[in-house]
C-alpha cells in the first residue's frame, strides 16, 4: 500500500538559496515596473512568486526572507542606475552563462552574483578565474562597448570585485559602478 505523504514535505533539494536568489534577482531586474530601489514588500512578492513556481511549501518563510534579503543587497548596494537597461540573464558567453547583463551608456556591464555567506568568495581563485574569463571573452566579442564585470558577493558586500576590460581585478568599492556612482 502506498502512503501519500501530503504533509511534512520539505523544500526539494534543487531549491538551493543560491539558485533561487539568482532567479529572483533576474526576475526583478527584468521587471519594467521595478522601483528605483525596490522595497521589502515588492521583493518579497517576487520571492514568493519564485518559490511558488517551484512548488515549494514548508520552510517557505525562512527561504523567502533569505533570498529576498540577498536580492535587497543587490538592488540597494549594486543596483542599476536609472539609465541602465536590463540586457538579459543567463546569457551564454564563451563557455559560461553570465548571471546578468546591463546596457549602460558607456557599454555593457556584466554581473556575476555569489550568495555564499561562509566563503570569502572574492578571494576564491575559481570565482576570480570565472569573472576574468568573462571579461576576456566580452572584451573580444562585444562590439558595442564593454565596461567590465562585477563579482558581487551579496552576503559579504565588502568583498565585491570589479574586472576591467584589460582584466585588472580591483575592489568594487574603488570603482564607479556601485549604485549611486557615475559612469
Ligand atoms: Mn552566480
């Protein structure tokens, strides 16, 4: 006899907060009605929609808050200026897929999101290699301008890095591509 377990269903293993955060930020970035600085209610509504699309049930509240908080860090600390246009998410570039692309007045800007709250991701050789690879390919392929790649450590914002078209890796805080800066 088969038991139907209608209760105590946990979030499926594939619903990893990092994956969901990537989906949430991409969904919010693509929303033409996005406020300049999205508020908590707006972000939570989108986070709920992302989880609902995956059929998530239990543990929903903690996961909602976790991914909405990371998305809030993106839009408040690194969010697009008013004159940036969303240019795509999960865009194939070389052998990888970039998380987000923005068309800025100065050219295309690529964002790589990292969500771990444990590792010092920006000092992680693999992460640096990944974003430098994007910068190398983009500087060759983007005919209409390329301004660089941001490695955005959402849970550890101070560790964010910027890769220039000439492949220099510098702290993002030293650059003008953080929210509120000038291009
Ligand atoms: Mn990523």
